[in-house]
């Protein structure tokens, strides 16, 4: 459920008409709902109630500091994968003890920043990384809390580009090597081993792969305890999918996910951590765009809008489908015609959807791309020299620009001339 609904014939974000925001700030832009962000965060909180747990929002999904502060003020922890994300979480007021640092390629500089600023744990992904963190911690006179991310070799049955838990993926250490790696970690004075980490992929629409992975983690926790390690925290990653297309069967709900987690790992008495990104932010954001032209093609018609693949890359990159709806509510029963919805970028890949049945639309009309809150703005680029589009946050009947649209001047001024030109 989200808070982008038609009221009196017009699409609203909570209590604000989307068209009103478009008139004030221009198009295209990303628009987020505070109520949806908080609702989705709380669904995970409730799903894990009765356990010692922390929900760490995966910052990579939508990293605007206002979004992080909205969630952080509600009690969320943060999962970060770079110095930039760490600094964003801190700028949002999230204390270090609620921030976990994931990612396969943390540099010594990034480790230093997080150790100095405070960190709940590093999720280590390789032995060289383990040695590097130990060296950094010893040099700083600190002990770094760590988990090791294990690769359970399960098929997440999601898009190949976002599957991370198969043996051939670059993530984690093979679970069969865990005993040796944990023994080495325990011998390093700069590290404090607190638990185990796993993350098998994103946009999972079935609980079975999670359950397979978590059962392997539970067995490993028992084995490592028997080998003398104080395994007290399990980080189970993110990955629960969202309904992008309302005509398809909906993925499992957080409450179903939580029940499975409790059933599979509950008896270990570990603190449970999860890292959901998409489920919290995905349906909490839309991208609003304006129709530039309606163009007749050979056997198909094109709706050319002012947003493009550089603003929302998911359709071009993962063949993702974002539902497209007019901002003015179509009359019930109105005839719909199939349109290819495309952006102005000079690539055929700049196609948001093919042959979508849409009601009559004309130049100047507004459309919204739903489910664009996660991996939307954060993956945008300036390709074709199109400045990054702004982000807006709604709360009740108020809205605020949380990232301004850069001027063309600002964009051009970033380039500098060498002395010889
Ligand atoms: N934890 C780790 C270690 C991750 O790598 C990820 C996502 C998450 C948590 C959050 O997963 P989520 O709950 O959002 O599924 N750009 C792609 C998605 C990439 C996901 C990368 N890792 C997309 O647009 O579909």
C-alpha cells in the first residue's frame, strides 16, 4: 500500500496534488511520501517484534539525507556501502552504533572514516579485506566489530544482474570455507567477531531461497559456536521484492518474511538484523514527467516524455516495468490505446514501456511512473547532458524540495579548461 492515490480526479501524494508540485518546480522530478516510507519501515519492525532486532535501511535504494532522517528518526539503522553513504547516514543524525558497513571493496580510507566516526559492524567479504581492516584498526588503537558475509550458493530466482548468493557471484566467502576464515578472524587482535552476514539478492518474490540461505546460516552459527566463536548477531540482508506490476501476483509480505525468519533462526537467541532497501523506498516514490509529443510511428505510436533513461535507468538496465499512470484520473471505461512510452535520449534503450494501454494523452499532460522510489534517483546520470532531476518529499499537506534541480550553468561550470585551451 502507498500514499499515491487519486482524490477528486487528480493524483495526490498524501494530501498534495501532484500537479501542484509540477507547476511549482517543473518536470521531471522524483516525489516521495513520508507516510509510505514510515509505513514500510514499521512493517518490518512489526514483522520482527518479539525478537532482539535492528532494521537497517539499505541506503543505496534512496539516499537523500531527508529520506534517511525520516527513517533514522523513527529508529531505523542504516546499511551503507561507501564512505559517501556513511557520511549521508551520519549527516541524517543516525549514530554510528546503528550503521553497518557492507560491500566487497571497502578501502582502508573508508574503514578509517567509519572506525573514527563509530560503526556497529563491518560485514567482511574476503580474507584480504579482513587483514586490511585488522591493520587499520590496530593502527587506530581500535577493535572493529565484524561479521563475515557467507555465500550460501542458493539461487535467488531473480534477475541475474541483482542475484548475489550463487557461488559464481563476487559476494561473500564460500560457506564451506567459513570455519577457516572465522578461525583467522578470531586470531586478529583488531577484530571482534560478532556474527554472520548473508544477502542473496534483490527483488525476491518467493520466500524459499531466503529460507534455504537462512537454514544454512543457522547451521553455520551452531558449528561456529561449537568451534568457540561467540556468534551473537545474524545479519540476514535485504532483498524482499515489491509488486511493480499490479496485475501479477504480489510478493510475500514482511510479516510472512518475519515469521519465516523467526521459525528458521529464532531458536539461536541471536540478535537479528535485516537490510531492506527496495521494500521501504520502492513504492514510497514516483517519478513525475510531462508529455512532450505524441508521435505516430509505423504500426505503433510513441508517447515522448521529458524524463529519460538517465533519470530512471531500471527499464533499460533490467527490463523493469514501472507502471505509468496519468496524473489526471482517466474517466472509468475510457478507451485506451497502446503506446510506447519513451524519453528524449538518443538510444532505443530509452524506452520505459512498450504498448502500454493508456487513455488519451496530449502534449503538456503529466504522467507518473510508479514504484520509482528505490534505485531511481540514486542511479540517475547526466547522460546527454541532462541535469539530475530534483527530489521532493511530501508529508501530509506539505511538500519540500529535498534536492534542487541544478541549473545548466552549475552543470557547465563543473568542467574546467586545461591551460593549453
Ligand atoms: N544489503 C546488501 C548487502 C545489498 O547488496 C542490497 C542490495 C541490499 C541489502 C538491499 O536490497 P533490497 O532490499 O533493496 O532488495 N539496482 C538494482 C538493485 C540492486 C540491489 C543491490 N543490493 C535494481 O534497481 O533493481
